[in-house]
């Protein structure tokens, strides 16, 4: 039996892996690819979370800077700053939506009034 086992090992070395070993190798490869895809997906999710946290941190710093700046302001300057912020954040964008009067129409109206 020892000769048979030795011959079998010698033939395996010459021929290469068996069919079952090749199938196991393909299974291992597929599993490794699946794990790599999962790792890439998790990496992307973590990058997204990191960016979200960075944005939140930046907003918190801006809010802190605004509060510190307003703390040093006089009441009049604070009211003026609040009004300017409301104007730029709420009123001005709405005014930009109003269509502009075409220049040709303005010229016609001026020509009629003279």
C-alpha cells in the first residue's frame, strides 16, 4: 500500500489539483470576492458617515463663531446683524425669483410717458 500511496502522490504532483480541489478553490475565490465587495460597501458607508460628521462639526463651529461674535456686539449692532441675516436668508432669495422687467418694455413705457 505504501507504493500505491507514493505513486498516487507522485501522479497528483504531475497532474495538478484534483477536480474537488479545483471546485473548492473556485468556492474560496467566490467567497473572497463577496467579502471584498462587502468590505468596499462598508468602507463607502463609513466614508459617507465621516463626511456627514465633518459637515455637522463645521456647522457647529459656524454657530459657535456667530454666538461669540454676537456676544461682543452692542444691542444695536446685534439687532442690525439679525436684520441683515434675515434679509439675506429670506427676503433677498425671494426677490431674485421675481422676473425682471424686460428693457424693451421699460423703453416703451418711457416713450409713451414723454
